[in-house]
């Protein structure tokens, strides 16, 4: 407002000056254009303090009672192409469900039907294998001897490289097939020797026999050839075909399906519970331990070592796989004893342990037992 008043006063002053100098019809007004009025620069007035402004506040009740102003927007113009009739767009009105009604409605989530599980027929449980039960078959033989049946089977002869006490000539291990045969339950005794041969061995005849001995202890102090003399005499008296066991047959019979170092276990204490072994043992009568292996054989470890049929060779590469004896032609004089004795260490009494011996050797620790391919009814001559 102040600026406008100032401007009006300036205009009035200029007009007054012009009217005082000349009249409206003088020539100066036609010859020269009037000078542009000088407008003084605007001055910014001081701001009005907010305290002096009157604030108009609407009545709260009027605002609450007044209806809201509806702003209607004009629909956008539709430009139609020539020849096309365009209908005005219709406003789509969505019906809204009141919130109260929504709260009353329960949310229902459809539950899928349970899956149908088709169970396959369960496979029948395998029937447990019945443990193989071996019946010990013992038959009475001639001259007080008894024989145990050794069933057919296969096994690996020799010992593994990790077996304690193993010697190099116990390998390489080799699978051998054994045909059923019969083996005397005990080592041949002095009583049986005397019954077949008619007299005791030479050592006992000469008066050099041990101070205390009985007829039921194993015969010893005889070499490989003298063991064959006994068998030949026995075959002559009985009409049968007895023989020494082969090395493969002996180990198979000793193990009786056991892979441990001894048929009775893997430790020295288990060995001493079943057999008489050294190194400072005592020779015993047969069957005194009252323990026999799964085939019914006594003293397969210890008491006395036992001659077998084979020629000795320092490995098993040439050993027959059918369980027969290794025989080098012409026959070697070096033979094999098995089983250890009452003076042998436990390591030397293992199932796989071998001892090469000259056929002519006579030791107090060496005896033998008898084998047969089959046992038939015996008819002993008078």
C-alpha cells in the first residue's frame, strides 16, 4: 500500500511540473518526446511483526459438521479416429465390503487331500543261515587205534606275513582242496606199536629207555623209514591201505576250520590249556588233556612232532593243489615234521609251523599218526 501511494505522488508531481512549463498545445511537445519519468528505486518496507497480524481460525465445530468437498475430475477427452465411434468411458465402481463385515468372515484355507501312499509289498526277510553243525565221527580201528573222519573242504595252507613266529618256508599261502579222509585221533602209542610190530622200538630194547614211561605215551625215537615199516606191517595184517598224512592234510586237520595260529586260539595260554608244549614241557600220555579240536583230534600241537609224507621244499609254489603229497623224483631225503613237541616253543608249535628233517633222524621228540582214505569193516587175522 505504501509503495502505491509513493508512486501516485511521483506521478502527480511530474504532471504538475509539465503543466506549469507549457500548455498542452506548444510546439515543444510535438518536437520532442517527453522524457521518461524517473522512478525511484523501490524500498523494501520492514516486515510486519506476526503479533500485529490477525489470524482467522475456523470454528472446529463448523469443520467437523461440514461435508467434505468432492473434487470431480473431468474425464480425459477421447480423440476418435475418423469413422470410429467412441463411447464415453464408464467409471468402474468397485463395491467395498465394510470392515466390520470382513472381520466377521473367517478365513478358510483349503486343505489338500492326504497323499495316498502305496506301500510296496515288503521283501521277505532272508532266513538266517543255520550254523554248520559238524558231527564228530569216530570209528574204532585195529589194535586199539581210533580214527576221526576229516570232511572234505578247502583252506589256505601256510601263514600270513603278519603272524607272530612265522618262518619264510610257510608261504606263500596257497589254497588247497582236501578230499575226505580219516586220521587217527592220537599219535601212535608204544602199546599200539608193540601190538603191530611184536616188540618195542630199538631204543627201549637196549635199556636206554627213559627212567619212567608207560605204554600209553607216544612212540618216539624212530625215523621216517621206521614209521613206514609200521604202516606196511599194519596194512599186511589188516588188508587195508593206511599211510602217513600229507602235509596239506595234516595242517587242514589241525586247524579244523580255524584261522588262528592254534586250533584252540591265538594266545600261548589258550595253547597250553589244550596241548603239551615246551620249551620245558613234559611228555604226556595221549588223551590226558581231555581237549580235542572240532574234528575230534588230540595233541595236534605239542607232545611229539609228527612225520608227514612230503619231501621238504622251502616254499609252497610247487605244492599240489589237490592235497596230495609233494614228492620230488627221485625222492628227497629231507622230509617234514609237523606240530611241535613237548620241548618246542609255542611259535614252533603253530598250525603252520614246519620243521625239515633228514629221513634218518631219530629224536626223542618225533613220532607219527596214521591216515586212511576210507574206513571199512576190519577182519583181523589171528
